[in-house]
């Protein structure tokens, strides 16, 4: 009896084709993956730019991550956020190779490409789920926009010369009213992105919470706050102020909002799955990405010394 042939293993490769380096790395990744027997799938526009063979072309972006075991992203955090849009509906893990600047969402750097392909071929990566945000905008009793975010949803002023007047609520209870440039609502994943630049705290990914960070608020009480993942935050543009705003989600999805609009943000039902190729701690990631000064740290040596002494005392 002849056994049916097994389905080929497919990997979707997402590339920032506007960069020469990314094109070069994409061609190298394609060679390594196809030599290992994997099928490489590309989005139509990227396939036209890269001109690789053999490839499988995804004509419909909404189905690009369907029936693939992994998305490999070659680019910066912006490219990873773009890939997350493709991956989330299909629960497909995303693995980023950083070709940008900080690349906090990326799992590896360009020099690690060969090792990353080995990890993919061997299926020796792990997958973790990152919480998302559900965002909807209401005006005059009608929902005018709804979307989601992995990093953050920001409510910002639409005109440079004007500020916003916002009323912030937590779980239906008024918190404060601010004249400000805007408000950032972030996940722990997004705590190292826009929220961090605005003065918010860094939150470890294992902590499930929602952050709110005011932007240049004219108020004595304008500190960042952290609420439970079960909470719902609401930001209302005070109608009497006549200032228009704009809502951005992950810097990719945007809608203009009029005075009196209400933006509700809560935990999303569908997470984004990120693939991890090694078990580096989040602390080590912070030190590496932000080049934090740890010269002279003796913690590991001291810890090992205490462990050895305790073991000797027990015997």
C-alpha cells in the first residue's frame, strides 16, 4: 500500500523590499529554506520585487498566512506589525529578523539568519501569545470605527496648533479630564514602543495589563497608569472644546474623530502569536536592545557562590 504524500511545509516570508539589505537577506533566506525542502510563500508585490524561483504567491493578503506554519519577517518592527495583521486571523506564529533600528519585536539580528532557518527547519522554536487591544470609536450613538492593536492605540490631536480636551474613564468611572496632545493606551508588548517614548513604564510581557499614558497633559495628575486586563478604558473628546482628533492603532490603522467622539479600549479576544528561537529573558533583551550599562555586575557570580555554599552546608 502506497502512503499518500505528506503536505509540504510552507513558510510565508514578509520583507521590506524598499531596502537593498532586506532584498539581499530575503534571497538568502529563500535559498536556505528551499534547500531544506520548505515551500516559500510571498505576497504578490514582494514576489514581483524579489523575482525568486521557486515560490508560492499569495494573491489574497487575507489568506496569505493560511496553511503556513510560520511567518518569517525580514525588517523592523513596522514590518512585524504588518505581518501581525496577516497572521492574527489564522493564529500563525510570527518570527522577526531585525533589519531596522531597535527591532524590539524581532527575535534575531541579520547575522543570525542561518541559525534561525535551522530552528525553523527543526521546529525547535517556541510560541508565546501576546495580548491585543480591541478598539472602537462611537459618535452620536453610532460606531464609526473598530479595529485592534498589538502595541498601542493612540488618541492624538489632529491640528498641531491645538490641543485636545479629553475625559478619561476606567470601567465606566470618571478618572480625570486633561488638556493634552493625546493619550496612548498600550499593551505590555507596546510598553517599549510609543508608550515608552511618552514616559510610560516598561511592563514585562508575562504581566497582563493595560497601560494609559497621557501625552503632554496640562494637569497636576497626569501620571501613567496601569489597569487590570479586564478593565475598559474610555477616552472622550470633550465636545465643548471643538478640537478634532485622530486615532492610530499600531501606527498602521487610522481614523479621524470629531468632538464628542468616544474611544473605547479593552483587551482583544484574539492574541498575536510570536515565535521565539531562544530562551533569553526579557531583562537580557532590554539590556541588549537599549544598550543598558551593566558593566561590573556580579549578580550571577554571587548567586552561584551562594548556591555552592548552600550545597556544601547541606552535605
